[in-house]
C-alpha cells in the first residue's frame, strides 16, 4: 500500500493521559498536513510541514499539542493532558510542492473518556 | 470554513442526478477540488478543475465552474447508493508555501434506494 498510513486507527484514552499518533506520508511527498475533524464539520487545519520544517500552525494547536517530523518522512502528533474536547478524528495528508492535491490517510479516531 | 459555502444536505433517489453546489470567496484560486468522505473514512480526491476551464467531465462526474460568480458545481449522473458521502469543495490558491488547505463543512449526500 503506497498511500498515507496512520496509526493507530482508533484510540481510547482517559482524560489527562498523553497520546501520540503517527503518520507515514506517501514516500516522495515532502509536504505533510495534520487536520482535526469533529462530527458534522469539515477538517480543521492544525499544522503543516515541508520536509522537517514546521511552516504553519493553527491557533487551534494549543500548548498541549505538538507535532514533529524529525527526518522529513513520518510525523507524530502528541496531545498532552488530553481533555474530552480533544475527542475527534485526526487526519494526516501529504502532497508534493506545486501539486496542490493532497492525499489523506484514513485517520485516527480519538475518544477521551 | 468561511472561504467556502455549501449546502449542508442533499437527498436524491438512486438513478437520479445529484448537483452539489459551492461558492467561494478567493478569486485567485487556481485549482478547485472536490473531495469525497465516506462514513468513518479519510478524504478521497474525487476530481478537480483548473480555473481557466468552464467544465470538466469524468465518467459520471461533471464539474462546472463559473469563475465570475465564484461558483462551482459537481454533478453526479445516475447516482448510486455508494455515492452517499460528504462532499467537500476546496479552492486552492497559488502556492505561497504558507497556505494550508481550508475545508468548509461539506455537503452530505444521501442516496435513497
């Protein structure tokens, strides 16, 4: 499978715990995006990398959220001290520069109880 | 989300045509994309049109663009139950290197058998 891969697909955690999600983009894509989607809404932009550089962060990305892409390949999104409001689908997408279409993974569904 | 407006819901009967409409605000959009999201899944790029085109046909899909009115539509001929999904219109502005993809709330298409 050469598409965007996200792990895990589902995560249930207790409030206050830390969680980390992983995204493996399509191998030649140097742009990587994280989005969050809640029920009935479109995806909301969180952050975006070009290679290992984090070029843009949304105001939605509070201090409890951090994303990395250390070698310009896979990326991780960590949420510290999770809150119930963090429950959502977290989507990762990748693209090539100059190619505006982004390819999305299947997402990680987070449930905070 | 404020850059794109779509109707939230559309219901059609199997075999009928569906027309999903989208208005956008940024006249510098160079590509205009349609993404499809099936329940519990990530987003799938369905089709796109360049801003210098008026129409694009791709099998059962027809995309119409009225650049003057900043209006985009997606017509699905012979709609099938498998077309039931949320459809997102996504205008893409020229690549500044710092603009992320911004989605609206999408149109939920329900196909009645």
